[in-house]
């Protein structure tokens, strides 16, 4: 079945959070989202989402709209989107605009799923129920401890990613408090967002190991060079590379340097390049973590589809894509939720899952 692209629409929405979220470098009370609808000659509609954060992707709603309308759509209209190799070659030929490419790829894969009469996650090789972890973002230690205990109690999370990097003393207080609150069975990873110096990697990761942390993410600025080898040698824990691994080429360079684990985020590397990173990591024995794109329910489905395609991780760490629980309201009819640490993915076409009246009401 051909999927010639005949038209498209862009819809901007703003989704408020239940509470402000503090990231490394900024705090936000909600998320701007761009929704792309692609229509094929057969009348099928594929949908993709882009979470828009200027600090993360150097994009705004307006810039993303212009890039999509002026760079990508004129060259995709009329093309057969069922031709996976051709579409991938085209997207890779555009050197920039990873967020726009990811949004387009998700919509294209949704079209292919509909043409095959299967859910998106199944087209990506995934399963209907996927384990996830919860990310405890930075706050005062008491607030972080209370959040971890609450989320494990309410949703059955068996794995937590803890945002550290607030200084050794504060990090120790947070880790000790969360461990006491949730018990020894919950697995931990820790993300320092590059907040420590290279010569602090050893003592920092040794401290993490005291609290049963399985993986240390970005303890310092990591690059695929001799400094990376020194950081790995200093750490008793596997190092997970995230911030400085934002493309297929960067992932290849880290894997060539013996990376223990790579974070794959669909808004950074889309679907085709993410799948290629996963394949190459399998060849080297590196672990793949489906990282948090911090998207809404619809944006999480592609990432969780990829997560469900992975063999169980040897280190037992599931996908981090559970951020949809942060939203006070969404634009799908039945938002994703978590039960016993698992997410059940929708079995309908994404276009049918969207409440378009809510989309209009959530326009910024």
C-alpha cells in the first residue's frame, strides 16, 4: 500500500503541569507542544508530537512551524511515506532540525501502523505493556524524598531516576532519604547533569554506589575522547551518556570508545536513528536506556514502543518516559497512566485517540 502524502496540519497547544518542574538551568510550569497531522492519499492520518523547550532544543513553536513548513513539507508532499529507506535518507540529508525530523518520523510511522492495521508500538517491534521508571527532579531534599515515596506508593514504580548534582552533602541526604523511604527493592539511577568536575567522578560515583545506584548518568561533561576513558576507569558504576550524545554520529563515537550505556531520546534522534543506535549498541554490548523526552502521552508512545522492542536490560532499568504523569490535563481522550510500574499503550490509531476539541481549547 502506498502512502502518498497529500496534506498536513500543525496544531500548537500548551499543557500545564500539576506543579512546576525544575530542570538543570530552568524551571517551567507547563509545556508547549506542536502536533503534526499528515494525510495520505488513502485518507489515513498519521500524528506526531514535538515537546518544545527552547533550553533543550533551541526551538520555539514559531520556529518549529517555519522549519516544518518551509524545509520539510514541500519536499515530502507527494512522496510515498511507506518507503522507509527513502524517507530516512531524506531526513538524514537535512543536517539540522532534529526536533522537526522526530515529529515527522513519528507521524510517518503512525501512518505505516494504520496501513498495516496494527498499533504504533507493534509496528516498532514493541509490546502493549512496558515497564517505566519515575524521575525525581531537583528540589529541596524533603520534597524529593516525599515525591519518591508518593510515586512508588501510588503507581508501583520499581525504579527511580534521581536528579543529583546539588553538591555531595545534599545528594547524600537525598539518596539516603529516598532509600529509607522506598526500601531496598527499588532500583536507582542517578543523573548529575554534568555538574561535577572530572576529578570528582571517582568519589561521586563511589558515594552513589553506597546507596545501590546502578548507573551514573552524566556525572561530568563527557566526550568521546581520552577523558571519557579516564571517567570510566574512575567510576565503580557504569556511566550512562546522555547530554553530549545527541545524534547517531555521536553515539557511534561513544560506542567506539567502549561506552557502557547510551541514552536514546526520540525527540533528539527520531525513530530510524534511534533504532540504528540500538542496533549498534547490541553489537558492542552497551546497554540502551530509552531516556525521558519529557513529552505528553501521545509523545511518549513512540519512545515506549522502542523501549518495548528491547531485550530486558541486564541492569534492570526500564524506560524513563513516564513524564506524562506531570500534566494537569492532556489532549488525548484517555491519557496514559502507570500501574504496578507498567504502562499500557493504546491500541487505536493516534488520530482517533486525540480529542480535537481539547486541542483547540489548549491553543496558546
